[in-house]
C-alpha cells in the first residue's frame, strides 16, 4: 500500500508540474466516460426498452415508456393523432427530438457550463451511433428477441443500464441529454439528489402519454396501455434508485470528531473546501477537556475526512451521520 501511495504521489507531483498534460488526460478521461455511458444507454434502450423494434407508439406493443425528450415527442405525436392531424410518426418524432434537444444544449451551455454541454453533445452523439451499431449486431438482436415478452426482466435490466449510464455521466459532470440536463440543473440549484427531479418530470410525461393512448383506443387495448404504464413507472424508480445510489455529488454527511489535538480543525480546513464548528467538551469519565469538531462534507469526501482525522489523532472518536438537506453556504465544486 505504501508503494502504491508513493507512486500515486509521484504521478500527482509530475502532473502538477506539467499542467497541459494533466488537462489533456482529464479531458480524455471525460470523453472515455462519455463513450462508456453512451454505450450502456444504447444497450439498455435497444435490448430492453424497445426490443426487436416494437413500436412504442402503439398500445399493443410492449415498449417501456421512458419519458424524456423522446417521450415528449411521442406525446405530441399522439396528440396530433387525437386531433386527426395526418403525419408521418417517425419523421415527426425525429424532427421533434432534434428540435427540442437544440435549445436544451444551448441552455446547458450558458446555465450549467461549456464543458458540461460539449460532453453532453458527445454523449448523445455516441448514443445514436451505438444504437445503430447494436441494430446490426446479431448478439444484441438475440438478446432483444429473447427478452421481448419478459416484461419485468426488461424493466430491471433497462433501468439498471440506463441508470448506470446516467450516473456515470453525472459523475463525469455531464449528462445523457434531454430531461437529464434540467434534472441536473435543478439538483445543483436545490443542492439535492438528481433522481427525484428526473422521476417527477418523466412521470408527468408517462401519465400524459397513457391518457392519450386510452383516448385513442378502446377495449382490451386500454388494459395493455395501463399495464405498460405500470411497467414504465417501475422502470423510472429503478433508474432513480441507481442514479442516486451512484451519484453522490449532492449527498451530504456530518462528521463529528472528538479529539485532544489542538490543531485538528486547522488541518481539516487546510485540506477540504469546508469550514468547521469548534466547541469545547469535557469527557464524562476522564473529565479531560477535548475539542468537539463538526464538519459538513459531501458523502464522497467523508472517507478522506475520517482518514485524515485518524491520521492526525489515532485516538480520536469520529461519527458520520447522513443529512437530508442543508441550508446556508456550502461549497460544491462548480461545473465547467
């Protein structure tokens, strides 16, 4: 372990002296994550969400209604059919999908960050390429056909694949496009989890879609539409769970450290972009005076805080408590 730590420290020191190389590696790593995320999203979409090219706009089909920009385009298409407006369903959805994503990318560019928007475009572009690739692979075709009638399995696999894809994107400070951009924006503004915002938006889309399909059809088709609605809701909850489990950017914890080392608070502040609250306490058994330090950090920082505190004072007593929400000034690394 010490040897690995020494190698890591030497690499960090070298990159610190070669800033352009460091930036190049960082950008290359982000693009690699975007490609992996796009591949997982395309795999989940092709094999599980709409297997064997089942038509998502017919209630007799078994496609999962996913929400997002694609779901909005489906809702508009169904609304036009309800109004007896003749149109080519696939052409309309393609135009709407592209047309709605353009202002979303512009919004992301100016409201979230330039790097965020560019990587999101890269992710969406590779998702389209991978979907076409999987369409020509016999293996993915076989998987899609094998699970065409296994609705629960499809929901679980689709939710897991798409959830991991979205979570990887969020971890890399970009998104999979569409509604994810707004979910990410609201989560930054409210400093809370991403999954619940995406679920709220997509639930509205799915409910609207289901109502329109019921209005357009009668008889047994209504039962199929309601069943697809239930599967789609389950899919959204799986995606939300996976995203919030992996993406810990806006999850916060309170670390409380009881120590007899006077400089502990200064060490913590020097190593993390958060302040501390310091009070004096007295041991109930020893009656010795100790520092009680409270520090709120992101959940992905908690382990490093605890390790540093234990390194400074091996005899310190440390507790970590999850927080539901925080109010006030809390530093979160800005999106580029």
